[in-house]
């Protein structure tokens, strides 16, 4: 499996819109998508971590290169305070 961990900073007051964008992405049924988790940090409620898992690096890259994912990214950027900090890599363990 393969995926990413992203550090996100949400603009104040945009939490509901962020959740709305997330629900739309979940409903998209992206090929190869396995799981998504979103964490809001105790130390800073405007800081989130997004964890996404795909069946393979190829599935992850195909999604990243798709026009549909680009459109979802542009929607997400409307609620973010700056670019996400991405950390891509092989997933060695994923318990469900």
C-alpha cells in the first residue's frame, strides 16, 4: 500500500466547509482508495493531519494526476491557510 500524510492549516471559521469538502471526496469512490483519517490537533484546533491510503503507489499517483483530484484540491485550498505539507510513502501496516 501507499499513501500520504498531510499537515493542513484550516482558515478560522472554515471547519464546516472543510468537512463538506471531505464528505464530497469520500463520496467520489476513488479507484484504489483504501482509507482516509483526519485528525484535529489539541494544541491548535486550526491544524489538521490528513492520512490517506491507496492499494498501490500507482493508484495513488493516478489519482494525484487526475483532473477530478485537481478539482477536489482546488476546493480544499479555498479553506486552507496555505499549501499543505505532504509526506508520501509506502504504508507498511494498516489495521482496520
